[in-house]
């Protein structure tokens, strides 16, 4: 329900230098330790910021801020290397899986992600892995430095507000919400249908059908299907567990039985082994979406809503019992205040139809790859307004904390520059 443009921006920035390597005539605009910043990297990030924030042009001052952030990131990474900060393969693999899943959810699924980058998910994992390792080292150093967190006193909050109140953004129009969310599970009937289709394709392969031709015609992995299912070279940690276990158990030329993952059923053909590297092709058969499976979830949530409205159970009790959102169910499903711009159009329309204290009908959330349904309790509605200490103290305290953290970070980075080689060439 709640998308994050920031997440997309961060991951696109992380990928930019890897996907867009140095071009002929590209200029090095900064050297930090053993790392460089290319002019093409900087231009790409400026353009990306403009697209993400719907700006037709970037003022010079803002472009300078973007460059300074790039410089800061490189300095922190260089210091992490200098201090011997290490990350394990398991840490990188977990973060890689989280980033891929998060980004795919933001853009509408794995297929959409592959279309955006014009490459298979396997190749995208290869590109992203090394950059994530650097990012994790820098994050470890930052956590070590600010392990106690940035605390602000009441006096600091009030001084911050008195100093910057005229330049603080207004509070957004928002709803205070609780929810009961249920993930739309893949039914056994859907699994059976996908598996049977995969088995029929394996029969065709065993009878001499061409793997690449079948992949192009039947695979639901559009990113690799156009290349005959080719995933390119990959090593352990780049694939989801079931797929990886099957891949590394195959001999060259061997075709797997249907391999079940959260994406569907895979048929894998191992083409080449080079040490720890495997080159393979696959055919993905996604789970079909049967209307009967959705209806089960919708009827269940509708029944829960009726129980709450009859007084058989409170919303909070129902959230603890039925909600699958682990982050909120123990707190009665309480989400908090959510700006309207972070809500989908369907959610906003549903909330506008009810009053404070009432509950929406079940609403679909997520994307075609991973979705579910939720019912929302509208606790209160807050119109947009100028920030004030009485009504928005917690929000102002958070802004004051960010401000103080920025000052502490700036001081720390300046101290690190005493021991890190930095050469800015423009």
C-alpha cells in the first residue's frame, strides 16, 4: 500500500556506475581513496533526481548537493576499508535478495524490473552485488560511529523550530490508520496447474524439443525468454534457495524436474561449469491467478469486518488474530499517520467514503507479482497545515534529529578527510 520513491532512487543510484561504465572521453571528476567518480555517474544521478522529483531542471546549488553526497559516500567507504570493516557473503546475499525483492515490488514485479534494465534478473544480481558490498561496509562504519543514535533535547527541538519554522514544509494531509492485512496465498490448485504445464514441457524436451525455442514461446520470464531462457553466468548467493540448490546439483546438459520457488515452477538446463560459476537456461511457469483463491481471502476479511461491526471482536483483537503484517499486528494493526500522497487512489477513495472510527471494505494491495487484501480503520483525518509545536511536536522532533545528525555527519566526514586522499578535479 505504501510505496517508496526514495527506495527506488537509492537502488537506481547504486546501480548507475555499474550499469553505465566509463565511456570514451568520460572525465574523472573526483578521486577518493582508491575510488573514482566519473562525470557520467554524476550526470546520471542529477538526471535521475530530476526524473524522480519531476523537475525540468536542477539548480546549480542542488547539483552541488548531489555531488557532495556522492563524495561523502565515497569517503565513508574509503574509511571503512582503511579500518578493515568486513562484510560476509551471507550478509551480501541477504541484502541483495532484500533489495531485489523491494525494488521489484516497487516497479510491479520481477518482469517489470527486467524490462526497465533490459537484462535478466541473474545479470542484474551480478551487477548489483559488488556495489552492495561497498555500501554495506560504509553502513557498518556509520552504525559503529552513531551506535548510540542522535538524541535531541526538548530545548534543542524548540530552538530548531524557532529558528527554522518559516522554512519547514507544511504538514501533509493525512489519515491516522490501523489495518488488518492478509497476503493472497498461492492455492494448491494454482500450484498444480503450473506444475502440470511444466511437466508437459519437460516431456516435450525429453522427446527432442529445443530448449531455447520452448523458452521463447512459453517462459514467463520475459527478460530471459527472448534469449532462449539464458540467465548468463552466476554463482552461489545470486539465486533464490530452491533454484540455486537445483542448479548446483545438475550435470552439464542435464534438465531439472520442475523447481518450485515463489515465482512459479522453473525448468533448468545447465550449459556450463567454470569452477564456482554456472551458466544455465531456464523456463519459468508462473502460478496462474484463479479467481476462487482471491474470493477465499475477500470473504474471510469481509467476515472479520462484520464481526468487528457486530461487536463480537474489537479491531485490535482481530488484527492480532488475523493480520499477517508482523510489524503492526502486535500493536492492534496500528499504522500511524500516513500522508495522502503515500496512499493509492483506491485506498484514498475508500477512506473518503467512511467517517472516523469506521472500517473500509477489503482493498487489494501490492502488485501482480505479490499482492493481498486489507481492511483499514480510519481513526482520524488531519488536513494539511503549518507545523506547530502543540500539534506536531513529534514530527518537529524528528526533523530536528535529522538536522543534528546532518551536522554530526558533516563534522565526522571533515575529520575523515584528514586521513583519506580526496582530489576534486572541478
